[in-house]
C-alpha cells in the first residue's frame, strides 16, 4: 500500500464521487471504483464519500459503509478519504464514524442533525459524541478539542 498522506496535506478540490447503481437499484461498486480512479487521475487532493451529491440521504447504513470501505480500498492511501457521517440521529452518526475509523479512513465530516432542531447544548453534545467515539478528526480543518463532560453540559477544557 502507498504511503498515506497526512491529513494536513489536503489542499485543492475535495472530490465527491457519485454513487452509481445497477439496473436493479443496487450500488455498483465496480463502477464506483472506476469513478474513484477517474477522480484520482484528475488530481484529486482528497475524496469525501457519502455526501448528499452521492445519494447519502437515500442509502442504508450498510450501503454507506460499503461505499466508504470501497473508497478507502481504491484510494489505497494515495489521497486522504473523508467519510461523511451525518444522519438524523447521533447513534447512527457514531456508528458510521466508528466504521470509518475501522476501515482506515482519514477523517469524518458531519453536519448538524437534520429533521429536528437541537438546542445549542444538544448540538454540542451531538458533535462531542461523534468526536469522542473515534480518534479521527471531525473535519479536515478542525483540531480535536479536549472535551470534558459535566452532568448538564459539555465544556472545552483548558489546554
């Protein structure tokens, strides 16, 4: 396997592969691999899988995991792979983040939960739960903060 690039090396365009389907509406992983190879030939600086462009809202968790795994395997360390883990709930986002770490992704990306309006505290708890579930960075541009839990809220601890 090629030497992995450090996450700080992400510069340029983050390429987002589309999700190809077969005529019977299953994910076409062979075509997906060809899409990734095409993007790599176009000098992708990194790949981000399962963004909304790639049908993530319509995929099962197992389908999202299969695409993430395929992306990591095809990229083979040539560029960083970022896995988008946003879901309506924190538990599923954590499941996807842990899977991303297990398969060797470089980073996870998340947006605020959709379909419900979390309070500021709930939003902080959501992102803190994802960040503490794995050792992966939550986005390619953020550093991992130190979080401490209290009974009622999460706070940044002093460095």
